[in-house]
């Protein structure tokens, strides 16, 4: 078996859709070919990532009943070789309907996607000259600055007494929307706190991407993402301060 053939069959092999003979040929090729084995491993990793992060929604009882009725109707009306085609079409309709139901539910929340986006925004701000649009340690100066520039008003707080002074803010772009970026300092380190309206339930997240620590939480109809190269413990301390609202 050639590499081209093995790669074209890799997804079908991964999903156990090949007959026994072809499966053996693909398996033997993957054992002998490092390049194709790496491609197969990438497919497996992608499938695992989708299963881990993609939401699953059970179809409502009414939809399930309608789908079953459609399949029974197709089965009764179809005859001969067209019978299975009609049934397959009904099943395809069911899958499409279920997919649309999922799409109409709450927006998909993929922590890793947003984590990469906020880390990219943090790095951009440090590399260029766009760290601050409004340089100020006064929360009463920073908060009004966003008025008219965003469709929401961010909750701006200063934690100078706790060692996390506010140094300003700016407008940034994360996850396909315009957001507020509130900028804090911890000794020589910068903390970017990105925020925007969200109806998602609170799902605290803590992770590390590209050497930067990231924490996320939802509160009072807002999403909050903090990213910095400070220690994970210090970033959690900053998160707790914001959640507790202990700013003077």
C-alpha cells in the first residue's frame, strides 16, 4: 500500500469503516511508515480534542418522535432498492435537525480557543506600543473612557493596596468581538484582564499556554479572562480580589 492510499483511508480506518482486508493493509503500512503514522496520530488527537470540548445536546422528545415518525413513514412508502435510500435520507434529515437544535442552543464555549486568543492579545500588547489607550491609575478615569466606545461598561477596579495597581485600559479584539482590556501591574509584570458581556454560566478555568498563565470566570453577565507571566498563584490571587470586590 502506498502512502497516498494509506492517508486517503486514514479517517475511515480510524472510524472502523474499512473491511477486514483493507484494515490489515492500512495497519501494516502505519506500522512501517513513520510519516503516515504521524498523520494517523494527528487525526486521533483531533478527534479526542473534539470529543473533549464540543458540547453534546440530547434532542428534545418532540424532535425524536418526529424523526422516528419520518423514518417509519419512509419505510412504509419505499419499496425495492429505493427503500434503504429513503430511510437513509430520513436519518440524514434527523442528524441535520439535531445539529441545528444544538446550534440554536447556548453558544459553544471552547476554553482553549479563547485562551489562545487572550494570550495572543496579551503578547501583542507587550510587543507593540498599544498596551494602553487610556494610561491612568484612577478607576474613575479609566471606566468613563470606555463610554461610547463599547456596547457595555466594564467594571474597573484598582488593587494598588493589594499589590496589583491599575495602570490603564484599552480596546482589544478577542474571540471575534471587541472587548475591554484592563491593564494591571504586579512588580515588573503586566496583567491583561479582558472582559465582555456573556450569558454563559460560570465555568472557572485555569490553564497555561505558551508560558503564560490564564484564569477565566463569569460573573454578573460578564466573561473575564486574565493572562500574565506572573506565577499561577499570584494570578489566582488577582482573580480572587476581583471576585470578592475588595478594591477600595
